């Protein structure tokens, strides 16, 4: 299920700032260092993709930004922004309708009961699911369930006064990894549209290098465990992009070579 947090306002202009962040699980000789001295800034409205081998701490980093876990060292500042996390699995409540799942998230945000149905309808329209309000998760395709999960994440950013998410930091943990290529490609278009329309700041974790280049303003490469930022790649291509375009493929190949070298260096 998506989670949302709000942090203490900051004077920094960055939407997300990680300063020397380390995270260890356990203690003493058995401690496992997942992240080591990670520093990263994400500008407001920027779409940043995180890449790295399995186990390099990408999901751990998102959990720390979402305040679902605490850093071992360093600090994280989201400048008072609302933060929503979308997991890899939709994790919708199967006994609730699509609208019911969204209304539950809206209730968490303190939206009055009499306003939730209309707000839920607006969110479903934003992900092109109008007409599916009364369906339950098992009646939807995988791609449609992910659209509902995205709408629910956006619902967790809504305020009582109707502010629908501008200034929100949206964390996405491999949300399209389990989908077929065509559905994933269509959802790339959808998330890009919603990102633009709502002025979101997105931190997106993926194992798919082409997906990272297709979506990101910037691709950040993490080392194998412990995760460290080893290189960043700007993506200067105009939008919209096609995942099978020559430009995307060329940059993806360069990043893949760098990722292979990093994985090989660690013997993974």
C-alpha cells in the first residue's frame, strides 16, 4: 500500500536532499551496510531514475525518503513537501471497490467524507479509469491495477483544501516491472503526462536501463552493496521519447556498459 509523510520545512531549494546518508541493518560484526555515504539532490519538478544491481539499496533509499525507516548516518530533507510512495505491487484491498480504495487514502489525508467520492472520481479520471469506479481489483488487468495504485498514491497527497499534489515528491519503486512491454510503454506515457500536469518531483527506481532513459531527466547509478552514487547521466533528449528510439538505445547502451563494469568490479 502507498504511504505518505510530511517533513519539517527546509530553506533549501531542492525538493529532495540526501546528505551523507548511510543505512546499516543490524549491529556489530553482523551488521549489513546497505547504503554508504549517499549524497543526492533532486530539483523541484525533476524526474530522476535510480539504477543499480539487485540489492544495491535502491528500495532502501526510497523507504528512507518516505520516512518508513531511519538513517544510520547523514540526513534527508524534503523541504516540507508531501511524499507519496508507490510500491512494485499494487497492494489494493481486494474487498473494496476501486473508489473504496481511493476513498480510504483520502480519509487518511483528512478529506471530509462528503467530498471523497468526487475527489476519487477526479483521481480516476486523471489515470483514465473513469467508468471503473465499482470494479474490484480482481476484475482489473495488471496495468489497470497499477493505474489505481498510482491514483491512490496521488490521493495521499491531497489536502483538505483541495490541493491535488503540486509540489509533491512521488517515489516509485519499480512500479511497472511485472507488466508486459506494451502495457509498460502505455503507462510510461501516463506517468509522464501526470508528472507534467501536476508538477510532481519523481524519484523512480528501476532495473530497466531503457526505461530509465525513456523517463528520466537524469539517471543516477548506484554501486553494488553497499550502495553509493558512482555516476550520474543527464538525459538531454526532447520529450516525448520512444523507448525503442535510436537516441534512447544509444544512451542506454552507455549506461549498461557502466553498470556491467560496476557489477563486475564487485564480483556480483
